C-alpha cells in the first residue's frame, strides 16, 4: 500500500524539557519505532523561539509562528508540548481545523477546555491524543480506555502529583514539617517557586478530571472537582496516622455512587498494607477498582523528560497506525473512551461519603471524651478507633477514626464538638479511605 | 457506514470458568460495551459438551463439534477458552483458515506453538489476540505492545503465577513450610492436585515466553527459558533473606544484555522496599524497565473468571474496532509488537549473570569462613554481605550475598566450596536481583 511507505510528518510545538525529550526519543529510537509501525516518522517543523544547540535540528524548519506551522501541508501530526492555556488552545484549534492530528501533554488545557477541543476534533475527523497529560509515562489513559474496556469502573484513586507525594513521603520518613520539605523540593527542582499548583491539588484535579471522564464516559468538569491541598498536614498527624496503621497520601479520587459521581482531591489516610500506600517519592500510581477485573494498580514516573516523551511518542505511534490503516484517521477509540457521554451529576462536597481521621485537642477534663463520642453517636457516626495521645502543651490530642459518613453530617457534628468549651484550636479532619474492593 | 451497524458475532469455545465468565461479562455489560465500540456483540455459538444451566444461552447454538463451529459464516470472532494444546491448536488453525479473528487465553498453546499460529494469522489477514494469556486481568500485553511502544525495553520481571506467590507469601508471613502451604493452596483451589505446572515454574515460563517476545520482538522460544521452581525453598532461607532486607519471590525475568537475551524463571531475592516485593497472595505484578520511561509496574489479579474474562473481552473490543474501521481486520499492531522479529541469541544458564544468596552449612571450625571467602575471591566473585547464623544441629549456617556474577563462575566456585570437608549438605543457592534501573 503506497500510503504506508510515506513518512508521517510531525510538528513539535515547544522545545522545553518534554519537547526536547520527545524529539530526542523519536530520533534515537527511530529504528525500533519503525520496526513497530512500519512507517518512518519525520519531524518537519519545530515551533519555538528557543535555541537548543544540544538538539539535532538539521533539516527541520524552526519558527515561532505556531499558527503558521500548524497550517503547513507537510505536517500530519501536531505535538503540543509548550503548556499553558493560551496560545495552546488557539493553536490546537487551528491545527484541528486544518485536519491535523494532535498530541498534547497539556492537562490544564484539556481539563478546562477539553470538551471544546474534542468536539472540534470529532467535527474534523481527527484525534486529540493525551496519554502524556496524566501520570507521565504510565500508560493509564490507554489502560482505562482500552485495557479495561470490558469493565464497569467503580472508582479510581491516584497519586497523580509527584511533588506532593515527595513531600508527604519525606514528612513520614523523617518526621519533617511541611514547609521544611517544600523548601527542599523547591531546591531539588521538584516544586515550582510558586508551589500552589502542586501542593494545593490543582494539578491533581486537572488530571483527575481527565481520568474520570475516561473511566465513566462523562464530560470534563474540572470546576466540579472538590480540591484540598496538603499544606495543612502536620508531622504530628502523619505520626498519629502511622501509629494507627495508615499513611497519608494526596489522592485524586473518582467514585461512582448511587446518586452520581464523586470527584475529589484531598489528603487521605489509607491502610499501610495497600500497595499504593507504599508508592514513595516523586512516583505516581493509579489504583483502579473495576467490576470484572477487581483492583489493578499502575505505577511509574509521573513527570520528567523521558517518561513524558515516552507517552507522547506512544500517542504518535497509535496515530501513525490509525492514519495508516483506517480510512480517515479519526481514530478507532472514542476520545473519552465512550462514544456517547452521559450526564451524571457530580456530587457536592456535602453529599460525598468518606471515613474520617479527626484530631481534637482537648483540656484534660472528665467528661470531654464522653461529650465527643455522644455527639458523634447522635449524628449516627460510627467510631472505628479512638486514641488519646500524650499530652502536648497542656492539651490532650484525641484521635478518632470514623466509618464512612456523608460529609454534611460530619460538618454538623464537628461544629458541635468545636463548640465544646474544653476543645482548643481547630479540629483537624483528614479523610480516610479503606480502598476496599 | 453500513458495516458498523451489524453486530459482531462470536463463538465461545469452552464454557468453564473463563468461558462462562466472558459470556456473562459480555451479556451484563453489553450496553456499556456498545457505548464504547458503537457495535453490538452477539454470541452466536458456544462450543462445549458441558451443561451450564446457570448461564443465559437462549438463542445461542451449542455444539461440541468445534471444527464445525469455526467454519460457520455467522462467526466473526472465535474465542478459545478451553485450554490445553490439543485440540485447541487444530481448532484455532481451522478458524484462522476460515478468516476468523481469534481471541485466546491459552498461554501454553501460544508459548509452544504461537509462532505457527501467528504466521497462519498473518497469511490469512486475521489476528490472534492473547491479552488473557498473561497475568489475567492486568492489560500487560497492551501496555508493552502499545503503551511503551516508544521505549527500548531493557528488562522485565514478573510475579506471573499466583499460586507460587500465595505459597511464598504464606511462608514468609507465617514461617510455614512449603509442603504445608501447598496443601492449603490445594484445599483453597489455588493449586491443582498436580501442582508441578505452577510450583515448578512451567506456567510462569509460558507467560514469560510471551512477554519477552512482545518486549524484544523475538520469536517465542519456550524451550530456551531456564526454569527453576520454588519447591526447594525453605522457611529457614525465607527468614534469613528477611533479616537481610529481602523477600523471596518467584520471578519470570527477561533481560536484554550485550550478547543476547536472558529468559529465566526462578526464586529470587529482591529488596523489600521494592514495590513488587510487596505484592502478596495470589496477585500478579509485572515490573518493566524501559529506557525512556524508567521503571513502571502493573499489578492485579492474575487469574479467576472475572479478571480473565476482562482481558478476553478487551481483546474482543479491540478486534471489533479493527473490523469496523480497517480494511481487512488484520489489526494495526504487529502480533508480537514488532513487524519483523529479530533473532537474538537466548543465553544458556551458564552465560547468565545474577547476584546470589548462598547458604553453606559448615562445621564450627577455624578457617572455614576464610576458605569460603578465598574461593569466592579467587573466582572474582564480590561478597556483598556475609552473616553467620545461630548454630542448628551442630552446624553453623553461613549466609552470603554476592554481587552479580556469570553463573559458570559461580558453578565452579560452589563446586570447590562444596568439596570442603567442613561443609555438610548441599549448598543452597538462590538468585538475587537488586532490580535497579
């Protein structure tokens, strides 16, 4: 077949860490990639202002006019790895309108504007591939869209921000404070100068939005993700959790429940014997609970030039196959895993159900324990464990683990406990998931 | 497109645990599968002698004449889940000759006759899909063939036999003996009456054969896998390994080295902090080291009706997409991940390189430790750790961990140590892998 011998031509937009990594990977592994796909991949354009003398750019046209590049006839696939919402959005839209296939690693763009982009792609019979947007080099999008296609996915829980996991790992391993470890993470280059995006869970919420759409076939709804960061987690609570057999991880959780779908990112106590509790440092992992296969877990590097480039190039390889073997290259798999998206309500925080770790710092008075347990009991909240810790500065920290409860109930009960005269400071509440299948 | 609205018609051969599971999964999840693929899947035939009143078989033709079934015009895809080499081989060959797509969970058949089957499939422009043949519900074949397509895979190490992992987990957790746990595994239905296949590593070697071909693009070469079982592992060695910070796992390892490829299944000491060391019970996991993405790990159920059916149906979904969107349904991905297989030599055991755990039971004599270490040192074998254990029945167990060494060298050194007059019984040698990237 004649079409199969022509090379597939790429434009790489952005030559930073990921773009440079993808370019190098395509060049170095060209022979093995051709052995897999039967076609040569040729980079015809790079869109960047940047000078990268360390890269082999001979024969590749370089320009910073991205709109011009994506209109060129010698471009079959546009690889957008520049990041940011604008002008990435406009450039990808232009590429789609010109019938180009798109590969992107841009989680923020997809989570916030993916519905429009996928719609435009469908209208123009092209694909927007995005394996690199979630969990770096772990092929989690492929796994959910294809590998688990037979399953009704019940829930998934992911460590999908390496910075946050590095910080929590260090806090646990060395008993260090959040601010102290964050500073180190910034020095190591794991965290940005403004760490909000990572430590407050926004990055994880972007990725969770995409994962949930693939898992449940719902539109992307970033604005409905309940998001809570890890900046208030203390070494004290990490230690108490540990004593009770739990680790604190910053999880992105998407769960299908009777009345809708929960989308939430928050620090979470999980049993230490769970495999995902043992995912340490900057690594990522996603645990998927599906009705036929049961729990499966996917682990690897969530960021970095090599891992992200690995995912970008895997998408390119898939697209090369689609271009080569299908009529129109529109892809054989629906963008968000399902042909028709369903509109299931996303629950508000008050409607979500989770277990809880509570820490109440109380004066050493007779009756305070009875007061607390009575309030919880009257609210219908079951206590799974209760532990009085050693006195700290005249106060007794009381740690309570509860069974799953609707958050609105917990809000009410905690307001009452907070109002007890013997209670000092704000009650610490951290969600707890048993991750049972 | 007219072809897209016709249902895809299946024949399921075998209605045991897996066949029944696949049938039920296709029926129960029909709506969600149609939402994913846009096509209905219709089971037209089941090939079995068995009566399964628990299944919904109305409107499905049942027969035990498998050769007849696979020739029927109302069959697009043949799902072979009966197991065994014969008549599965003949039936699949007949199906292929009649232009049917094939999905199989038959690891033994593929490992031993896959080269012929894949060749026949290629000649007849159909696919033989086999996700369910390795690691049950974990989509590891898809991950290696597609998800990691950009990578040069360096090595992989898998816990790919649940029975063996259950036994080793129990031995470690409870200090129990191999035979004792095996008996329990048989009672629980995890192990067969004749457990050879599982505990001697044959099943794992079948799966490793398939994984290695996908990872390296080499022909299936089951006969060249070095295979060693776990039946000689003692609670004593499990305990000593633990004291040194290691767990013993039965791993299938495929590694690309300078002069060829190592294919080996054997008990292996691995560092306890590795995620794969914490995969317990009947679960499976595969750790893949690839040049761009680094280490990634895939974990889940390796057997059972639901997990295996999940993989079988995922293959069916992929085939439905290929039939619907490509010209000939031959598939867009080479069967063994690469278009052209390369013929890299598979190393003999003597040529392989691994670290070692050695246990030498010696009389309590002056000089015996010096004799042993001198022999190792003269053979150029570096000692990583050495530990004298408490006396047992007048003998001192000496435990030694070595750095990686070519096995032929180790053979020679051990023959010399074995010949020392102070050494009693056979030296225990268990391989050790640091799993460093």
